[in-house]
C-alpha cells in the first residue's frame, strides 16, 4: 500500500512543525490566571496545550476533563467551569483575535475561559521541522502530490504552506472534515498517505490508504497509524515510500525470474534431460539469483542513507 501512494497529506501542528511550540505572549493574563490555564492545559494532548502547560510549569490536571474533538477541552475546577481550546470554542470576539494577530501574524492561538468571564488568548510560535522543506521537495520529485490539512488558523497554515512550497492546503478543519477530504481524493482514484500526530488526526489516519505517525504523536494516533517513525525529522516519510517502491519492484522482478526459470526448466525436466543432481543445483541457483536481486535493496538503502543526516532515523512498522 505504501508503494502505491500518489498523494501525501500532512497535518501541520506537531507533524510539519516541531512538537514543542514556543509561547510568544502571556501579557493578557496575570500569574494566577496563567497558572489556572496551565493546569487545565496539562490535561490536553494537543501540542499547543502541552506547550502552555510546560511554559506555566503547571501542577497536576483536573481529574475529569471533557474533550470536544477539533475544538478543545473543558472541566469543572473548584466549582467553576473552564474551557481551553480554539478562540471560537472559548467565545473570543473576532476583534480580540485580530488585535493579537496584528502583533503576531503567523502565530497559532489558544484561548482560556472561566465561566462567563472574559477569555484570555495565548499566542504560540511553531517552527517547521528542520528538514520539512527538503522532505516535501523529495516527495514531489518522486511524483507525489502534497497537501496540508490542519485545524489551525488560515493565516498560520498559509504561512507554513508557503514556506514548504505547498499549493494545496485547508485550515480550520475538524476530524470529519479531514475524512471528507480523504474520501474525495479516494473517489478521484488517488491512494493517499496520511501523516499526522494529534488525537484529531486519528480518524483520518485510519481512513487513509496508508498512514504514518511520528513517535511524538498521542497514543491514539500511533495506534491508528500503520507505522510510527522515530526522531524529530520528516525524512523517514520519504525514505519509507522510496524503500516500499524498491521492495515492490524487486518482488515483481523475482516473480518474473521464477516464471522464466520454470518455463525453461520444467519442460526440460519433464522430458527426462535433467538428472536429480542437476535439478537440485538448478533449483538452488534460482534461489540464489532471486536472493541476490533482493539484496540489491540494501545498496539502495545505503544510497539513501548517504543523503540522510548524521543522526539515524528509522520507521518502525507494525503488523
């Protein structure tokens, strides 16, 4: 399935970007409010929520947390309802969002709201993975189409897409929206490789023709994906496709070698022109030929490794 893909769809946050976003602005909240937001964020599995929890050095999260996929989380803490998630989920006025984005145009936003009080916005900077552009270019050179499907803001997704040279992208998507896009691509005859890391990506990972997830992904996404790649780089995505294509080519070659061998050897054996010793040697020789052909994959892997970073990357497949 991996060898058959013709389209690669990436999630943005935590997949194309580094899994440790940086908090840019905390001026909208005092120390007490920041601590409460961080405590709720500790229960979040989203990279932005985890980044807020780390930035605030938050204590243990509340026991019971309700999650709205693609929007955020909510809980009752000390008798007070709290929400953490997208600005829309927390009821942030569009004017407040616009003002913060004037200061940080490419930022990703997280909001925190307590009861009916005024919500507070937090701006995060998400750096792209170091080899994200190189990997995208490598996939394109292999003839693959590349798309980005993200739940983040339009401006933040557009900025990442421009930096990566990706022309097809969509922002503000929930889990069902991502699945709908995958189904559209499937109906058009495409075989899609989905690469994602968040809990909101799990349904799309399961729905794709084949899927990969980084080792930093939440456990649900890792379980939904067909394979998990290690390290903090995207190179294993391209390497996996290349290796799968080489493996499929070698398999087809070996099948044809076997067919040709049998077309020649079986008639000769049937007419009695082959002794048992010669037949045994010929059979062993054919096995050696297909084995040597398969071993050429190691040479191909070595060539790919010569272009890889010094730190080794691996893709760990599950069956």
